[in-house]
C-alpha cells in the first residue's frame, strides 16, 4: 500500500460545519480520493497546550468551543471513536510523558467541522494532537517529521487552521481579500509548493505576517503538515479563496 497523503484544511468559521459551499464541497471531493484510512490524526489550531497533548479517549466528545452561533451548531455532534493505543504511540513519537495522553479534551471544531464533510459517517477513529505555540514554528515542523511513519500504517494526518487568520480585521460583506492577505497567502503557497522549510518556520519575518498571521495557533498546523512531506510528494491545492477580507481558506495536500 502506498503511503497516505497528508492534508491541511483551512477551516474558517464554525458555520462551515452546517453549510455546503465551494470550500466544503472541495473537502468532501478530496476525501473521496484518499484511500480509506485506518485512523485520522488531527492537528487542530483550537487546542494549544504548553507541553503538548494527545487525546486518549475511547469516545472523544464533540467540543463546541465557540459562542454566538445558531443553536443548530451547538446541537451537532461528531461521534467518531478514538484510538487510545494510537494516542499512546503518538505521545511516544513526540517524546511526551504518559500524562499528556488525556481524556479531558475531545474533538474541537477545528477537527469536527471539517470531518463532518470529509467523513460524515464518523466511523474512522480520530486522535487529536495539540499544538504548542510557545515552542515556535520549528517545533511543529519537527512534530510533523516525527509522525511521518504513520503514513505507512494507513493513518491520515490532517492539519486544521488558516494560513491567514485575523479576526480583528474582518470586513463583513467583503468579496476580495485584503492586499496583505493575498500577498501572504500566495507567498506561503509558493513556499509550500517548493518545500521551503526556512520560509515556513520563519514565517513571522514576512512583511505581512503581523497582519496575516497574528494568531500563531492557526498557522503552525500548516508547518506541521509541511514537515510530513517526503521526497517526491506533490503539492496539490484542494481549494483556495478568502473570506471576510482577512481569512484565507486555502487547503492543500501533499503526496
């Protein structure tokens, strides 16, 4: 069996869980091209834990980690099973202590708002891995490298965040990205295509980074997925676009 691909999904608003758009249709179509996974490992922007963490639940709960949205969104559940054995093996790969495999977290909206479209049956075990923004982007590249062998075991690794994510600069009704959004998104996409580690782990040096990526937790899953790349893996855009002027919805796959 060839190695599994890896993917990053620009998840955007939690409302994408309910909506059917060009973005969510692209996520669904892409998932249909991926060999059936034995398990999914999700690296979500919405679980940022100093020291790292891995979900070890037999049945991870659906976490509604947001406010101000319609009741229907809070009533959604994603009842995928967990995989405690896989969780423990991931912790070992990442050099995490046994107590970092936790049952106090579950699947937050960075994970389930995407998977409800990609794997709506919720029948594939899901383990979520925390980001640790205190350690910087280079740590997340190494995190990806340490998970690489999972690709040979039928495990589909998915990162979730946004290349550009600035909630303070939202423009409701905007139909075009802010210029700094478009520049940063294009430059990061080019770096991903050429496998440019230095640009990705030093993304904060980009002249537009302060506006485009002030929330490191939304960007470092991009770096983690890039760290999983192998020689010969092709870069593929799953979908691209911008929302509300200051969000990039770019999603991509490697392999």
